[in-house]
């Protein structure tokens, strides 16, 4: 490292009180809740909130009923557009056999873009092309333990009984 790139170690921040006496900073770098600065900041934030509400009321007071109605209409249209986009997204996901959480990952502005993204998602996840339905949780019939050989013939109970009886006669 050269002398030009070296930097001096950072000093710990020093806080001052009303007496203007330095006070060491808290370990986590945050002032206690009962500190005068924290109290003043909370009070200023509350006042600012009240002022914002007053400004909003003042602006709304000067609006005509038609302006208020047009703002509500614009909000409703925005919500409708979002709902329609979600409906198309979930419709495509349903057609492709994607789950609800996978459908949320689809991105695109048009139906074609969403369909292409669904195909990419299916390919990336290694799901079959016919749909991404999860495997059935129903077990296959006649399952055998992994240690058994499926090519072995079924044992004959009479033969087993004869072997046992022949060994016990000796």
C-alpha cells in the first residue's frame, strides 16, 4: 500500500449535550430514546406530519367535486389495470401448470412476454413441457425395499415350511 492510498483510522463519533461537553457515542451508534436530540426529532416529525395533513386538506378544499371524482376514477383505473395484469399472469401460469408462487415470478408487459417467460421458467426449473404439476403423493403399488431384487421369484411357503421341519428333526 502506498502512502497516498492509506487513510487515517476513523474516529469514534462524539456527541454533545446541552453543556457542550463531549459525550462518547453509544456502542451501537444510536442515541437512547430519552436523549434530548431524539425527543426533539420525534417532536419535529410529528409536527411535519400534522403540517402535511393540513396541506392535503387545504389542497382538497379547493378542488371541485369533479376533480375529486376524476382522481378517484384514476385510482380505480390504475387498480383495474393491475388486477387485469395479475389475472393474465395467473391464467398463463395455470395453463402451464405452474404453482401460485411460480406465477408471481412471471414478468412481462404483454401476454406474449408472459408466455415466453413462463416457458423460460419451466425450462430453468427442469420441469416437463406438458406442465409443472407436482408429482402425486400417492405411492406406487407393490413397492419393495431397495435391497431386494425384483427379479427373485416369490418364495413358496410350503418349501419354507419343509426346510424348517427337516432341520428340526435332526
